[in-house]
């Protein structure tokens, strides 16, 4: 397996048994697309016990490296799916990034300065390895069927499911499914079939990617150059990949000719300018890319759920494409499993859409801002950008403004209708909607990791023995595991069936702001649904019900048996759909809408200067003998320094509005 050439792998087409049959074979879930998102979806659904059919129109893995940076959260998800270790073993781990402006290093950052994490901030790994490892895990899973050269060409849907038309080399056939997960990539034929478009911004810039094979001993770090001498007025990004492959991204500008620029006679001199004339390397993959930041308005269309690039697209700065798609996959899997089993209302799937649309908006905002910083679109934005870079060398605050791509972190799902808002006072820890953090623990005397014990099912993470928690009655079909955290050396006293972990280095207590009696309710995707100090069983029951999209009713009396004529959960779901929809819409609005308007603190317009004439003289003096562009730089630096000194964004916004109004009268 270690010698597999994943770039050359081809998967056999098999004639489907359904060809030529009149009856419609039924599959609970069909996943369209065997890219990183489709394969992760399939693995997570299969882990939840759901049989999955994966259809892909191709028979190979990703061409060229494409994505290379896979974030800690993605690794945590893949760890849960038992494929993380392979990725990490092969990948190049990194935490540190360096920023250069022209020929100087201006800043070095560490994305994971905190000790006590199993996984690094990122690994670099060619997308074909990622897909190859996921494909092998999927092919080995008894719940997953993979079909290559099966192109989905049409879908119709009704109240009970969708009918999918599939083209194969032997002709077309149709299948019936309860739900279809569309992971069919940025061009998404399924999106087009439905006639829905993504909306957003396209950027008029071109980038050249050159993956080269070269023996070099640069450290495993992300290096980003603004305006370097070897590629003036543009940016360059360097990443190390496994197998001595290096990724170099050159910003080229919109006028670059995409056909000419990929020719070796154009690419090689650019690379020699970076690495020197004597460097020895071979070209692995060369490509030109442009990008857009956009998303579908709604990730759910009836029985069809869009995930990954089909639902949203971002610029590569920040590595948010595949990473956010993998989070889509994990958000959807447990919800689909509960709904398919009739243990949660169909409306739970609306929260897949609302939560991941919210996350996509965060990604789009970050990605758009990074792109604007890296490729300034006007002379004045370039002046500010370069001034920030110059200030960053010596001024701490300006480093926070340097944006070479805010690297992918998981979204905190603020405002989700599945969250139970805090009722107890927490000074720190993880708010409802946040994703669980890892920490070293000891399990039965053996070193282990906390995340290893969270996920797949709802889990109560309990500080100490929590005697008040008592016995819980659960919503039908919902399982709840208990993980108790004890200070290192303390013995558990509780007799409740639970996993007992020792907080070997104290990181759990710190990261979760644990004190005796603290309880977190974690979802199967490891997001926090609720947290309390010494909760009652009723509070936990209500939060659990809410987290599966049911009404957060008080817990039924644990002593009284369930009535013999109790309706199955799926019926209950139908009755509560309207309520759930209303709650979701409200929470969606809360999450999205502007925060309640507070009157802006206006900038002071009465005299505040101690010595007006002295100030004026100092202002003019500072500009003495400067060329016009230096004066512009001074004004930009002054604005940045004073803004940082003021700090209050309302005051700064008010000042900017007044300054702009004055400028417009000129
Ligand atoms: C140059 C570059 C660098 C990038 N770097 C990063 C990075 O470092 N980190 C990161 O997170 N992201 C990165 N990305 C983005 C990342 O590659 C994508 O986000 C990721 O591939 C999306 O995965 P997906 O599964 O949604 O779609 P895809 O990978 O596009 O897979 C879609 C699948 O659907 C199949 N398909 C399409 N139509 C049909 C049909 N009708 N029927 C059946 N099957 C169909 C296709 O064959 C394909 O296998 C980068 C992208 C580029 C271009």
C-alpha cells in the first residue's frame, strides 16, 4: 500500500445490477461525488450505521495536488473516522508561518502555541493522497458501495424521496433514495439541474501553481512574500509537501495569459528567481487558477443536501475549501442518521443548512478579506496594505492586520437553534456552538486524548462525579454517553456507567473552565450543545431534545413507563415540524441579523487638542521633505497608529464617515 501511485490509480467500472430493470431499487442515502467531501460524508454516515451508495462520474482521484493544507479540525474529524493517522503519517505537519515584505521577514506566527494537542495546526498533503486514503477506507467499509463512471444526469423529487437518473458506459438507469448528498464539486451539475445558482464575488486575478520536486531543507513552515524582489509587485507562497514536493503559488495579475504562463519556458525562470540558478528541481504539476467567493443561498433543497464546493467556494488563501467541506460532511451525517431512523424530525436537516450556511458566510468573509489584502484593488488600498506591512515589522498591533489568509478554523455555531444558551455564569471555556478542544488525558492508566472519547453519539462531559445528575431519560432513539473527567490522581466515586478519564496535565479543566459539577453536552459532531454548573436531569433532557430538533419539553418522569400507545418519534416529528421550523428561522435570523443597534459613540468634535497650533505645526512638519507617496504612507501610518490607540471601532467609524464627508466636499 505504501508504494501505491495514487496519481495513476484507476478504479474499475462495474455494470450496475439495476440496468434494464423496471423497478426502482431504493437506497437510504446516495452521495454524489467521491471527492474529499463526498468520501468523508460516506464514511461518517456509514459509521452511523447508514448504508451509503457513492456515485462518481470519474474513475480517478484528484488531478494534481489541488488542496494541500488540511487543518487540525479536519484531522480531528478524520481521527474520529479512523483515517486521521494515515494522513498525519504521510503529511508534513506545520504550525509556523513567516511573512516577508520585499526582502525582509516581518513577522513569524505560531498557529498552535499551546501545548497538549494531538494534532498540529495543519498538515500539508496532496489531495490525491487524501482522496486515496479516504477511498480505501470507504471501499473497505461494509456500509459503503462505490460506483465509478456513474454520472448523475437528472433528479426529480417528491415528498417521500428523490429519483436519480444515472448514466453509465452501458446506458442509463434510475434509483430511488430518501436523501441525496450533492458533493459534486464547484461546477455542481446537480445545482444546475435544479436551476439554482451560487452568489458572490469573482476576483480578477490569476495565480500560477507550480508543484516541483526538489531536495531542499527549508523548514516545514508556510512562507508568504508580499512584493518580493524575485517577483515584484505580486505575492508568492511556499509550502512543503510530502515526497520532496514543494508548492509555489505566484500571483500573476489579471492580464497574465493563462495559456502562455503554464509553459515551462515561462514557469522555470520564475522558479529560478525564487530558488537560484543552481537549484535542481523537476516540474510535477503546473496550473493557473482564478477564484470566486460565493455560495448557494440555501444548502438544502428538499431531499437534496449540498455539501463542499457544490455549496460554497472560497479563495485558496486560508485553506478553507476542503476543510470547510469536511465540516459540512460531519455536520450532516449524524443528523441524517437520526432523521432516517425516525428519531428526529426532518426539520433537523434544516439546521444542517442554517449552521453550515452560517459557517460558509464566515469562511467567505475571511477569504474575501484576505484576497483584498493580498491583491489590493486600488492605489490607496495598496498604500494601506504596504503601510501595515512596514508597521508590522516593529509594531505588535499591526501584525494583527497583516492578512496573508486567515487559516481555517472551525466555525462556532452561534445562534444555532440546537444550542441551549448558557444559564450559568461561565467566565471562560467553550460556548454553546463551539467545537470541542482536544487535551491529553489518561484512560485506565494509559495516555490518551480527550477527543478520542467524544463524538459519534451525544456525550456528557462531566467534571468529577456530578452526583446531582442522577438517572436520565432520553428522547427515543437517542444515545448518550458519559465521560467523567477527574483531576490527575483522583479516583472516581460514581457508580454510573461512564468512561473515566484523568486530566493528566490539567488542560481539560483549563480549556473547558471545569469546576466540580461542570457538565457539557456535546453533539455527535463534537460541537457543544449546552453546558451547566450542576444541572438537573430535566435540564439535560431538555437540551438533548432541543439538540435533536425536538421540543425542549421537561423530562418525562423517569419512573413512569412510556405509554403503550406512544407515537413513534417520526410521528412526533411531523407534529413538531412547524414549531421547529419557526425556532430555526428565528435563530437563523438572530445569527445573521445585525446585532441590535447601539448608538455609536461619536468621535469628539469639540476641541480636544491641548495646543491646537502646536499640533498643526507638528502635522505639517512631519511631512516636510517627503515625496507625495511618502506623505501618503505617513498619513496611512498615522491613521493606523491613532486608530489602534483609540481602539473603539464606533468612534473610528464615525471619524471615518466625517472625514469622508469632508473629502467629498473638496
Ligand atoms: C489550487 C487549489 C488549491 C487548493 N488548496 C486547498 C487547501 O490547501 N485546503 C483546502 O481545504 N482546500 C483547498 N482547495 C479547495 C479544495 O480542492 C476543494 O474545496 C475540494 O476539492 C472540494 O471537495 P469536494 O468533494 O466538495 O469537490 P471535488 O473535490 O470537486 O469533488 C467532486 C466530485 O464529484 C464528481 N462529480 C461531479 N459531477 C458529477 C456527476 N454529475 N455525477 C457523479 N459525480 C460527479 C467529480 O468527479 C468529483 O470526483 C484548493 C483548490 C485549488 C483549485
